[in-house]
């Protein structure tokens, strides 16, 4: 018999102290909890956790060291009609596991009901088909690592997939491709630095499980929005197969990125888990305490409420589910040194009853937490439930993926003249969404593309989705792409079409980098990555989704264009405003922003609402920046004119009069294939400037 001490109820999970390991598991419904230890041959040893305090079952085992594999079996009621689904025949993942080894092997034993008759409980042992938790060594030499804490207004985000970013990178050693170590490779970091990236936003790295139905179709969950362990880095992204090594490798990646001044933001999925609906497998939460961890229908507790489209919703009304979320967030900040989080379907976390409540318990906890409130917090401000689209409605600490920015900018550049007024709002930081609640332009995470939808290259190459490879008869993925193929569907040899597509890509990128707010670039868009028109590549762990680095050579002009845009933004405070433009005249008659028609006249209300206007000029006054510098000093900059022409014909713009600037020089023209070819030309006040159809010219008026 193994020696077992009472141990401590907290911290939850498996905690090694150098001499042994404390095991602790919450379950309010449990009548008995068995800790299951597995040796290298897979033999199982079961030990009853001897103590229960406040529904936390715990015990300490001397001599249990890092690398030990374990799981739990929970004895308690199996009463689906009451929301209880305990079954000791099912080995369970620890919700607080810090590492997981192995994959789910799909078998009927993973389910608590018989396939032939769901009313019959299935008591087959699931352990042979389940991954195992791993005790980890928490100690790591961080050296002098510090969070970069880049201010939001200076932030440039790069959304990437750990595996997909490096699977095809020629400079990354084959054994490191698709891993945390690969992402930390000097060649990858240098590429990010050359783009001016200050933060990588990583798609889910919590341990996740591919869905049974997807595996049956010969596919997998590539994106990873199917979490099963909220404190464990996904094991398949580690290049070492040593037990628990994924923790050390993840920390080393963060340390390397921090050394380069790059923050790490995690895309986290606290709205649902991998167990799906009531017909899903029993992997962890369901067998530990189904009613505590999941939202259940009040009328029939056999069923889960689903605000996520994934079968279940985490029960954020439960203090224990909230505790798990907060403990997970703190762990990733304090132990793993990450710099922030992007919350998938964040509106689901705000549901107290059925409505989205911006003052729900979850946001109250975030607001007062001394650790989490100090890192970057980004909401995907919608879910699939009623009233779930909440762009602009999150609390002041939060920034948001601005879906309205994406939609408006796409509409404008595909020629929708009615989009002009809203395009102006998105360009200037979306004050209509954020100003009334006391928020700033940086509340808006601006993006034209993201992992979900077309790539930038596909956005200008396809009118329709082409998701046949997903084996869902092209039914999956949105039909609301707001894309335009520039005259032909997919790849063509027509140089006129291809030239227009290249120009449209530059238009989108230019708009992104000169807009107020925080720009987010999707990995590979800087050199024209394509998914062949697939706008929902969630199940494509192959060349469809992996970044093709060979494009960096043949699309060098686009890559250099992105670098020049990022440099322009970085060097000029006028594109990094921390306060909204007000447009009012100062005492000297100047204004911080002025809108002009192509004829050089200030725009009137009727100009905004003609319904067909697709062109305008924007004056950004570098002498009228209202926010001070870090030491209270006045910030000044050159002034800029943005000449924007989404019309299908060339347009002649009149430069405004001398009160706005005596001479203007060209710094960028999206009609040119190479950035350097746009520089040098200059015009005096009142001059005529031709702007090519569907293009942008940026002119600078120097302060001297």
C-alpha cells in the first residue's frame, strides 16, 4: 500500500514540492474520489483521496515525482435527468492538469451510455483510450525575463497558429517545425521584428481534443477551439516527447519572444469544452461535476445550454467554474509569463441568465483582480446565442476584435458607396462604438482578415467559399464574406485582374495600418498566403492552412510594402492617437482632422450621404495631437493627407489650401507595386493630384 497523507485542498491540481505531490480535485457531487497512478507499462494503481474540505478532495503522496502520469475516477450519482453523470468506469482528465500526455483514442468506452441504447449506462473502462495527466516540475530559469508591456497604441498584433506558422519554414530544423521551439527560432523572430510586430496572438494552445465526428471523416481539429485542460500547453506542439517537456518548451518560447520585445497573447476558449453536448464523451468535467461546470436547461437537466455552437457552455454562474477560469488565467500570467488573452466568444462569458450582461460576475472578477486586470484583455465580442453580438459593449478595461471594422472596410473597397460614413468612423478609431463609455481608440482591435474566413489574398480572389475539402458539402463557413474576386474566380493568368488584386491587397493593408486603434495582421497575409478559397479551414492540418514561406520570395514586393507601412505607423504619432479626434477648431483656427471632397472642399452632410460617394481626402494634423507624451511633453508630428479613391475610375484630387500645408510630398501610393517608387514626388497647396482607380495616396506635409 502506498503511503498517503491528508495533504492540502489548495492549490487545486497536482503540485510537486520537491519531496512529493499534493493532489486536489473539486467535486460537490462526488461521494468518493480515486486517484489513479499509471506506470510506464500502463499499469494502474488506485488510491482513495482521504480528505474532503469544502467539496475539495485531496491527498499528499510522498515520493511522487514529476513525470508521474495520473487520472481520476469519481464515484457519485449517475442521474442524467438531474444533471449528474458520475461514472467511476471513466478515467477523467484533471481540470487543473498542467501537462497531458497522449491522445484520445475514440472508442465507445469513452461514452457513459451504450450506443445501441442511450438509456443504458456504459460501464466499460475508458482508461486504455484516454490521455493521462502528468505531474510537472514548475521550476524554470527565467533569467531576467520581464513582460514587455507595450502600450496599446504602439502595439501591432500578428495572429498565428503555433503549428501552421513554421511547418513549411525552410530555416527551421525539421524536428522543430510546428512547435513552440520552432516559433521561437531566430529566423521566425527576425521576420516578426522586420514587420514591426510587437505581439503574437497565438491560436489556442490549451490542451485540446479533436471531435469524434471530425476524426471519423479523416480530418482533425486544427484550430484547437476544443479545450479539455485549461492549464496545460498542448502537448503536440512540443518537439520533445519527454513527459511534461511541453511546459518547459512553452516557457522557453515566451522567454525568447520577450528578449525580442514581442509579447505573447493567448487565444483562450473558456466558453465551452471538448465534451460537447449530452451525447458527447466523458473526458473530465462531465464525470467530475457536470452540473457545476456546465450550463444546463432548467426544464430538463439532461441537456446543455449551447451559446457557442459546440454543444455546451461553461457555467460562469458557478463559483467553481469561475474559479477555474481565474486560476487558469493567473497561472498563465504568473507561471508562464504570457502578456494577455483573446477570449473566444467572450459574450458567452457574460451571460448571467440568458441575456448578455456587461456587469456579470466574470467581468467583475477581472476588474478587481490585481494580476489579470494588468495584462492585455481582448474580447471576441459575440457568441451564437440571442443578443450575442456585442461589439462596443464590453467594459473599459477590455479591447475588442472589431467585426464592424472588418465588414465596413471590406464593403468600402469592394465599391459600396453607402459605406463611406462608416468607413470614416472605422478609420478614426470607431468613436461611435467606444467613446460614450469612456473608452479610447485602442479599444478597437482592427482587422481585415483573421484565422476565421478568407485570407487577404483569397479576399480579393474569390466571391464564394470553396470548402469542399472539409467534407461538409460546402455547407460550413459563412456566406457573408463581403469579398470581391476582381472579375474572375480563383487563380487566373489575366494580368489586368492580377494587377487589380495586388492593388486591392495594398489598399486593405494601408487602411489597416493608418487606422486609429490596434492593427492585427494575420500570419502569411504579408506575402499573399492562400487557402484556395477555403474560408473555414478549421479541420485542415495540411498545406491548406500552413504558411507557405516560399511566397516570401515571389511576393517580396508585398512583404516590403507591409514593412514600410508598419514603419510609417511606428514613426508617426499621428497614426497612434490615444484620444479620439474631435474635429473642432482650436483658438488658432486649426483642427486635428478635416475631411475633404476630391475637389478640395470641406465635406458637408450631403457629401457624406449621397449614397454613391467612394472617394475622399483626410487631413491629419500633426500639430494638433491632444494627448501628452509619457513625461507630459507636447507631441507633434508631420501632417498627412490621405487621398482615398475606391471608385472604378481615376480621380483628380485638389490639395487643400496653404492653411493646411505649403507643400506635400508623396510617401506611399498603393497603385505602385514597390513602395520606393511612390516616394519623392511633391505638390504645392491647391495642386491637382491624380489618384488611380481603387487606390490610396498618402502625402506628408513636413513640419519644417
